[in-house]
């Protein structure tokens, strides 16, 4: 019982005297530096998003036909070599209809 008490006290005092020193690892950079973004990829993708019917007249007869809607989306990928971070920016370039609505 006394041995257990002495062992516990020794452990408690040894844990209180441990000093930890945080040193930056190789490759770590200060967090307050500004990102230097470089564009590494840039492409536009045409995506089909919806279909709707449009009405028109042909020889005085009302008819319908489908109109497909496409979104042209530009995706730009940036990379910061200092921090090893990436960020992505997506932009809706235009909305395209397959049929003329006029």
C-alpha cells in the first residue's frame, strides 16, 4: 500500500516538471503570411439542368416542342505554394436554351 502511494506521488511530481517546447517543423510557415494564389486549372462545363415545353403555331395549329436548358459553369482552381492550400471558384457563365422563345 505504501509502495503504491509513493509511486503515485513520484508520478504526479514528475508530470508537473515536464516541460514541453513547441518548435516549428520543417515546412511549417507562419500563419500570418498572406496567401499567394496561383491559378492552376480553369475550364468551362456545359450541364443540362432542365427541360420544358414551349408552344408555337404551325399552319395555325398549336404545337409544343421541348426546350433544353443548359448552364455553362466555369471552375477555377487556385493553389498557394506557401501554405499548401487550394481554393475553388465557380461562376455561372451563361444560361442557354436549345430553342428560341420568341
